[in-house]
C-alpha cells in the first residue's frame, strides 16, 4: 500500500486554516523539497488541505510534475493550452517560430491558465510556424517551458470564479517572447503534453480531493464504511499513477475509479449538510460542483478506450 495513503489513515487530522495561496505555498514547497512521487505529493497535499481549493492545487501541481519530471521545489506550474477559439489542435493559433540561431520566438495569447498569476513556469502549447502561416486542421504543435518573468510575457489576472475562488486564473499575452532552443520539450505538444495532462489531472486531482475527504471523515467520525471506501478508492488511484496515462486500459480503470469517487462525493453531501453553519461545510456546498466539471469529456474518453480495446 502506498505510504502516503497509510499516512492519511493514521496521521493526526488537525490541520491549520489556510485562506490564501501565499499561506498554502510554503507547505507545498516543503513537501516537494522533502521528496516523494507526484502521487505522494497529491495525497499529502490533499490530506493537509482545509478546503477543496488546496486539495485541487496539490493535485494540479502533482499532475504537472508527473508530466514534467525534475521541476525544482520552488516551481509552480501552469498549463497554457486554451485559447479563445478552444483547446483542440485546430483551435490553437499561438505560434512558436524557429530562429536562425536555434532559439524560438513565441507569439499569441492564451485565454485561460489555472495558477497563471502565481506560476513561475508556464507550459505553453503552440503551433510551429509564424503567426501569418495558414491555419491547418492538424498543425504541428510544440510544448515549451516559459519562465513566467520572461520578456514579452504579460500575465493578466482574471476575476475569481464562483468555485474554489482561492485559486488564481490568468489570461496570457505572449508578445515576441524569445526562448532558447532548450525551451522546446521533446515530442508533440498535444499528444505528449496537452492530451495526457487531462488524464493526469483527473487522476491526481481526484486522489487529492479524496485524501482531503478522508481526513475530514476521520476528523468528523463519519461512518467507518464510508472511510473504508474512501481509502479503497484512493488505493486504486494511487496504483494507477504507475500506469501509462495514454493507454486504453488506464482510461477504462480510471473511469471506474472516478465513478466510485462520484458516489463518495454524493455520500458525503448530507454529512456536510448536517453542519450548515460551519465555514468548511459552506465551502463544500459552494465548491462541490467543481467535481462534475468535464464529466462529458471523461465519458467520451472512456468510450473511445473501450472501442480501442475491442
């Protein structure tokens, strides 16, 4: 059994209140510095959270670390894929143009980046070629590591959302950002980074949220069968972190694990509702809808996986 899951079953359940990202960040940086796999970081970060926002933050950052191994402990990452036209390859117009000296010139905009205003490193998915090149249905896409403070990067904070408003979001303007050749990551920007991240985000955020709920269940003495199902679903998600994220079998098993997680989310709803005056309960009522976002995309992914398995 994963050591971080054992910790979630045995560690003291009292955690400090955390109202802002600035308060959350030092604990996250320390956990990364202490070492451990991305799944361990997701479980530990979820367990240490006093609300869904920080569980989501831990899972999101852990997913990006699974995608980009070797990030420093002080780095906060943001995936920058979505544009005003969408997030499919043919929707992307942000461009990366190779320069004679091997460097890259990045131009364009990204309409939505979770963690954008707090990130130190931006993972930008861009089409190869100049901004004047004709659009293609299947453009060649690149992934580039962009320092958030690089010249030409403009990060515009967006208004807080109604769900987990503690987490920042941003719009990016990339105006002639010059990057060294090494900024380009190996592989295809979409199939090796943008698309796998969707699976990794579901896996790691799902695990972090369940670790948070397991701590709450222990602290509030919720029924033992509920706690057991939380632990069992967490164990399956932890095992899935060793699987290939783009494999059809991974998608099928993840779909089943997330279905169990949805059942658990529904099961805790009346338990939270029993304490309506508590700030923690009020935050749950506010944020719970986040757990259903992108459900259609997950179902479509599982259907495609079943088709490929025959």
